[in-house]
């Protein structure tokens, strides 16, 4: 038992040091075991494995068992498979791309899309994300689905592409301006914004005058007679059914990147330097932010439940009274978040990063073709170390130096 405690302490000291200095691969991947209803106890993977595999017998046996433990540790860390609850339910979806993803939209928990650079399009079928043939290599910055058989994506050089239920096809665009956001109320009514504003009438995209010259980063429509768009220098404009008009906001000169309305009397916009503003039906007002990082996207489940994401993997949550930081499994830029419900949501970002909200935690996946080489390398290194240690009679000191 003393041997076990000593080795366990060495593991904890070394791994906690690596975690503090950012040298772990995915140290957030941990076992959860249910202690009682509604709560979870975190158990370190290495401690769990050591208690099962190490019996404190002779050095050679110990070395072999540590080698097996190391192989299992690398398998879980590098393959990044979140193991949840005492029943060990494995969420084994993978990211099919290493390209950066800029926008995600879910039709339901079993049907969703994400787009990015260079023209990357991936689809969620309820089990896996998979690549879908794209008609463009332009940067796709926003995707919005009317339904399973109709959707749009927009991006650089004014690119517009449409999903018809079978294929994505390019659509004649009225502009070469960068388009940052698209929102559809129906198959015959939608908006796209960026360097200019455009309205979809069911047959073509028509240029619409904006009351501001600033670049617009996001648009959200409540209905055909009420909608919002936000952009550079704190720009906030509102659609009244016939024209767009400037609305005073308290965001100052900070650019606004994303807007989400839960209704005509409740909505949120986020942007530069962690800026968060709230619409109460009469005014936009500043709300205390838990971060100074630029917030790239916001998605609300209800007036009392919402999420926003940022650079460095920053994730914040609104609980109806305040915004607070939430543990994130990544340090990468997160570009977009979309909530299906209170217990299901997605976020995407750099290098094919895909996160999913399970109702208790955000979990992540590596691109599959990055995890397989890493796993192969880790396995070879592990076996080589085990073979060397197996030949020595003074394995104990080498184990301590290795750990």
C-alpha cells in the first residue's frame, strides 16, 4: 500500500505540474463516477488505473503493469474519448477535419451542419460528423438551415451556397463583399449581412440600404417585421418591417460580433473585450462580463439560460442572474456556439475543434486523422520504455525518474 501511495503521489505531482504549465495533451479527459443523484465525483485516470493495476509486488511485474497503465492512459488521452458516469458511456464521435470551423447550426439533436475554411462543410447525423462535398473553396463564415432539405451558407467574396437536400450548390450572389452572417425565417424570407445587407425573397437576394456604413457581423430575425443586426463600433440596427434603423446601445465603440434574441423583449449581443449588452424591450444596457476576451458568438436556450464563446477556449454561461466562466476542454479559438436545448449544444472553432455540451460538461474531440498518428507514436514509445525497464534490475529508481 505504501508503494501504491508513493507512486500515486508521484503521478499526481508530475501531472499537476504539467497541467499548470500547459504541457498536457488533453488532461481534461477524466472519469466521472456517480456519488449520488445529480452530483459527480472526479477521479484522476492515472490514480484509477494504478489502484487497479499496481499491487506492489516485484519490480519486473510492477514495470509491466505500469506499461499497461501508460498505454491505457495514452489511449484515452490521445483518442480523447470522454467516459461519463459509472456506466462508462462512451461518446466516440470524431471531428472529420483539421480545418478551422466558423459556424455551427443544429436543426435537431440528430441533424446539424458546420462550415469553415476553405469551403469546409461537415454534417452531423446524430452519431458522427462527416465531410460533405463543397462547391467552393471560399471561406464560409455562417450557415443557417431552414430545414433538412433547405439551407444557406455565406462567406468571403460574397459567396452564397444553398443546400437542396442532396447537394450544396453555388448561388448567384449580388456582391463581392465579405458576408458574415445569414438568417432565414422561411424558404422565401431571409437576410444576409457583412459589408452590405441583402434580403432573400424566395427567388433572389436583393440589396437593402443600411442606416450605418459600418461592417455588420451578425443578424437575427424574430419575425418578418422585427429583427436586429450588430457590427463594428457598437453598431446596433433594427428592422421594423419596412426599413432598418439605428438603435442606441451602451456598447460604446466596441465592435459587436453576435446577436441572439429570445423574443421581442429579450436579447443579447456580444463582442470586443468581452462586451455583453442586453435588450430588455426598451433599452440595450451593459451587463458585467466575466472575461475581457473578445466574445465571438452567443446562443440562448431561454431568457435564463445561455452561452457565449471566445478565444483561448473561453466559455461563459448565463443562469438568469449573471454570466460566469465554465470549464472548457480546449484552449483553441471557439468561433460559434449553438444550443439545441438545455442539455445539448455544440461549439466549433480552430483546427477542426468540436465541443458538445452534455448537460453537465463540455467535451471535445480531436480530428480523427490527428489522433491516430499520435496514438501510434504513443504506443511505440510506451512499449520501447517497457522493454528497456524490463531488462533492468534497478527498475524502481528508473520508474521514479520517468515519472
